[in-house]
C-alpha cells in the first residue's frame, strides 16, 4: 500500500531531520538563528561514525556526535553572541567550516564498517497492520524522536528553564532586569540545538545509512531551519515538518519504484517544492509566531 | 551598513587599530588552518605555499584567479544589493545557474543569426532576466505571503540545480555528445572574447565595471539612499513614505539579475555550454564574499579575488599534498570567522 | 570606501609576499622533495584526476589504486587531484599538473573528456587518456580507454535471475548516462536468460553518492517485493547493507563488498586497473603512444583481452548450476558474443537489435533506451 510505504519511509528518513528541527526551534526561541545546523549535522554524522569505529561502540559514537554538534554550535554562539557577528552569515560560515573539516578528517572513514544502531521491533506492536511498520519497527533514536518534540515543548512552555529561554528570545531586557544574562541563556539554547543537530547527523550515519561520505547531509540541515518556520517555533509541530520533507522523498522514490512514468526530474524536485509550497500557504498565519528578537535578525 | 558610513569618519588611531585587527584576523586564520593541515600530517608551510603559488604564482595563475573571481563578484553583488535593504539573498547559487540557462537558451534561439555584439547583449539580458525571475519569485513570496526569503532562496537553489540537470539530460542534450550530458557548444558569436592569455575573457572587465556602477548606484542615487535607510530602519523608511514593497522587491530583482549575468558570463566566457555541475558552490562562496566586503561593491572586488584565489589555490594544494578537496573550505571559513568576529565592527544582535 | 578596497588589496598583497617569503626560505633546504616531483631528475610525471574522493570505496578508489601501481614503476612519479568536478575546473587542474611537469594525464571521470581534449590540442607534448568516453576527434595525443562493464554485469544478472524468487530485481542508479543504461539492460538481459519473466525495477537518486536517498530507495524497492538489488553508484555500502538487513540478495558494483552481506551476497563486478594503467604508462614512456591501440577508443572486453572490470567472487548461495551458466555466457563473450546479441527489444516491444545482430563496443556506449522488462523511465 502506497500510504503505508510512504509513511514508513517518512518516519525512517525523518528522524535525522526531526532532531535538528527541534534543536533549531530551541535555539530560535532564545533569539538565535543557526544556519550552521547543516554543519552541526554533518559534524555529528562524521564524529559518530568515526568514534563508533574507533571505540567499537555505536552509543559512544552517538554521544560523541552529539558533543561535536554542540561544540560547533558553541562556536556559532561565541561568534554571534560574544563577537556579535551576523547570525545568517556566521551560520553559513559554520557550515562551510564543517564541510571542509569533515572532508579533511573524514577521508579515513569512507566505506569503513561501523557498528550500527540496529532497528528494534517493539514486540507485539510491530506486527500490527499499518501502524506496526510505520511506527514500531525502527531504531531506538527514532523512538526517542517521537518523544523529543512533546518533551521539548513541555520544557519550553511548562518549565522555568523554558520560560527563561523564551524570555531571552522575547524580552531579553526583562530577563536582564531579573538578574539572568540573556547571553548565557542563548549560549545554552544554541548549544543544545547544535547537540540535537549532531544527534540527527549521528542517526543519519550510524542508524539510517550506516555510511559516511562527504557532504552526506546534502542540505537536510538547511531544510531543518526552514521547517522551524513551518512548525511555527513549536517543537510538537516539528514532527509534521520533518515528515513532510522525508515523506516527499519517500513518495518520489516509491513512485519511481511503481513505474509511475512521471519525469524523474520533477519527482526529484518534489521535496523542495513541497516545503516551499507549504511554507507559502502557512506563512501569512505564521509571520508573527516567531520570537520577538528574531524579527530583528531575519 | 550603518557601520560602513560610521567608518568613513574614523580617526587615525582607529584606522591603525582596524588594520591591526584585519591583519590579526588573516594571520590567525592562516595559523589555525596550518594546525589543521599539520593534524593531517602535511607541512603547513608547504600547503600555504602551494595555495599561493597556484593562486597568484604566475600570470596564468593570476588569470585563473580573476576568472574564478568574476562570477563570485557578480554573485556577491547579488547579495550586497538586497542586503542594503535588509534582505538576505542566499539564492545566488540558483540565480547564477539559471543565468547560465537563460543565456544558453537565448543563444540557441538566435542560432548564430545575430552579430556577436548583439548576441552577447541579448544573452546577457536573458541571463539577467532568468536570475531576476528566480530572485523575484522569492521577493514576491515575501511581499505577498510573508514567506521568509532566506528559506525560499535557499531551497530554490536545489530546484535550480535539478532544472539544469533536466535540461542537459533531456531537451538540450547535445545529440553529438557521444553520451555525455551537456548542451550543444555555444557558437562562436555566443562566446565572450578572450582578452589576455589563454582564458581570461572580457567578462572579467565587465564584472569590474558593473561593480563600480553598482557602487555608484548605491552610494550616489536616491534609490540607493532609500535602500540604505530602509535597511537601517524599515520603520523610518515607511514613515518617510518610500514605496517599501517596490524598493525591497526591486533590490532583490536587481540582485538576481546581477547573479544571472554572472551565470551568463561563466557560460559564455568559460564553460561554453551548460553542464550538470556548472557554477556549483559559487553562490555560497559569493555570499561569503559579500559579507567579507560588508556589502560594499568595491570591496567585494577584493573579497571575490581573495575567495576566488583561495579556490584556485586549492587546485595546487590538492596536487602538492594529498589533502582532500575540502581543505580550502576550511581556510575560507576561518578567514570569514576572523573577519566577521574580529576585524569588522560589531553589529547589534 | 575606495580606501577600504585598497587596504584589503594591500593585505592580500602582503599575504602573498609573506607566503612567497616562506617559499624562499623553504627552497633553500627542504625543497629537494618538491624537485623530485618534477621531471628534473628524469622521472616521468603522471597525473591522475578523480571526480570524487579517492577513498570512496568505489569508482574513484579503484582508479586511485590503479594509480598506485603506476607510481610503483621505476622512473615514474604520480601526482593526483581528487574532487575535480566535470567543469572547466578540470581544465585548470590539469593545466596545473602540466606546470608540474606532467607528461601523461589520466582523466578518470566521464565528464572530464572535453577538458582533456581542449588541453590535448594546446599541449601536443602531453598525452591525455580518458576513462570511459569516446574520443570523437582524432588527436595524436588523446585516447580513451575502458572496460566493457556490461559483460560482468550481464553475468551477475544471471546470478540475480537465478536467485530471485519473486521475479523482481532492483537497480539503483544516479543518472541515465549510456554506461548506466547499458548496465541496467545487461543486468536485465542476463537475469532474463534464466527467467524470461524477470522485471528490473529502477530508481534514480540523481546523485552518485547520497546515502540518505540510497537507503530510502532500497526500502522502496523492497516494498515492491524486489529480492535482488544492484546499483550503479559511486558509494555502495548503504544499499548493500540495507539489502542484507532485509534478507534480500545483493549484487555489488565497483568493489568486493561480500563482507557487508555475508548471507545475501551473490556476486558483483569490480575494477582492476593495474595492468591497463601500467601498460598505458609504459607505452607513453617508450614514446609509442601515437601508434598504439590507446590512441583512439581503446575498449578491452572479453573479446579482445582481459577485461579490467572483473566479476567478483561468488557468495555461498550461488549454485554450481548457476556458475556453469555464467561460465558458458562468459565463454560466449570471449568467442565474439555480446550481452546485447539480438533480438533485443525496447520497452515498447520494438526490436532495437534484430535477430543475429549485435552492437559494437562503441555502439553500446551511446545506448539510450531501456530493454523490455525494465520498469522505469529515462526522462
């Protein structure tokens, strides 16, 4: 059934985009855009893969990928918060840096075998018709991603920490008046965002594709930044965005496999066109959903 | 932008400090780059020497750097003009590629029927128009629906690349290509003349002239002034009764046209036909060049030469050391980090 | 603002001078290595350019390994550049190599040909050989070489056809270039030779290496009950491992990946360029290029010699019966047959090669159709 296949593919391929999207929601909620999300993802993908190979432990690899994504995001934070450089330009520079560094240091790991994060079928549930393959036959990080959106929403909107992060994005001067440094909060949010991007990259290399190759994220991190607007800065809606993109990819491949006869070039463009189209449809409503400080940046 | 005007009036000690900061940024980025090179087991001095020899070592090398800098310069202007109005154009990549498409399409339509000069002018116009449409689309989406132009211009890059691939594999594929996927070679009247050496073409001069013209437009015309006001403070622009929508859309369209012209120059001056990988990566580098130049068209000349030189230097680096092709991206990024974070005046967050 | 530009240019110049200074310092002592790389001590410099990373575990790595065999020759120094795109950048990089003294350049990617041709016209003293293309123009210092990739792909197709229980086999590819179309057709025809009902379902990823798309493409094929998957991609690991995880059979490409698929590995095709590269280099060093078979479109296949594209080792599930069929097919090619011996029908059921007809090696390399039984469209 096409729908089941496409949704299964959307979930399977969407995890690596979902984590960075949620991460970028958190960063932007604090008032910082990070186009370096693409770079953080790429760095996370290589680091997880390399550390996984060197230590023989996929989980150590994932941890290292998360840390590497966070470290690169810390550089972004330092540049834009402490050195006050432009966020958009710096983000692209961060991605450039990551492209170069992963190309330079990834040479030794291309095609090398890695201990994979294997899919874990949930007993009982995995055998359900439709829902089994779509939801319950994935790797552990994918299950974790189901909870990540609601959890991030709960932290952002129901906890003191979350309130502080949002205050940094909406009313930094108020935060300042209460003795909390908005800069420090932003550092935290950007680094957490980078860690989630690194996690997405780690999932891409060690669970989804079991491979490392140069520039293997091919724009998924940029798409994640686009999806933040789609999600109206709500981590719960990030899931819909990520699955829209990965689902479009899955759909175009499924259509090819079914001999649809549709131009392969048109099909290839579908995921990008879909995201643009949905953004256009939603943007009149979402224009003002973003944090106040962001409107001064973008 | 406002920083630029402020800088014109700086005192002598400030200027000395500025030179010191710029120098420190460059030396620092070279140093860190050297550390990375050393970490890969190569001699950093050899690596940097290989880059410089390949970029500026002799007349041919300088020519290559100028050739590479040309589309980068036009791509940088495509970023700079909208940036004056406070817009981000990250779509240079797609606009450059479609500029090449427009130019090749025009050349094929003319089929060698017009004289060289007319052909080239029409190709330039077609390339500029194609780039303008691509950027204008993002501008219209922004004005009508409020869709963020950073996102649309970025995503449209991927669509543009697919369009180029489709054209060279399907309708425009050269039937005599023996299987290769590219368009028919441009006829002699559609090629920019070589002005010096083997490859340095007229487009290099054209791009320089255009940079000066854009500088004049931005610095000396009412339109340029209004853009600056708008970029500095949109509310002030609105209160002053500027047609804000027209201004921002116009800036974006002009930007796209400049990138499109860059695409035309690359295809008519260097590549000679449309191919799948044409201008890949140029748009992003051009974006960085504009930021390096703080969106000043004249400084963009130097910035494009620098980043173009680093890319050309990367060819020599690859041959001289076993380092991967991405190594020079690291150098570019480090220079940008140094300049954005340390050499340039701070912007408010 | 002019001043700012001037300042930046001055900085650039200072930078160049500083580095030139480094160069001058270095050349006093440590430069001897560098000198060895040029022809001053009589070594012939041979350049190799690759379109991707030279350690991609695929096409480029195979070429790189061949270059190491050339490097091992006495009196030869090899210089390399990886990630050279198929644009005029290739011309610039090869020019740099000529400046470094290169007398022979291997342009190893399909789209590098035009730039090799341009330089061959400008540099009659340098020999250019191109991997996979057709020369097109008769230059005394330009030639192309390639294996007949579709021969081992056809025989691997036999193994696929014999292994498939569902009658559906899958092929993931990048772009519809003639080489790829020939591979897809050969694979299909090979499979159909044991099971005429076989269908080959094709998916194009629009990229030579995008593991994310590859993983999902593999899953899409598996959803269609495909039980054997092969590919024409530069990086192959993702597809093979995803296929193995699903319990389906793999046919490899570019490299022996049997270790990635201990259960499902059938066979595959892989490059062994050593002999060809070494022979080309020795021919050029002896000054015999212009009169050799390499000055033209040199195709080595089973008809004409040892194909540098060889079939990989068999997996444990391949039966002796299948191996006998494969051996017989290979014998047929050695004695002048072709995977595309007519009748060959296109998707519309029209005979492209009639009974008794078969295309030459050159004709295969401009192939532009899918044979009957292939699911998918070229456009």
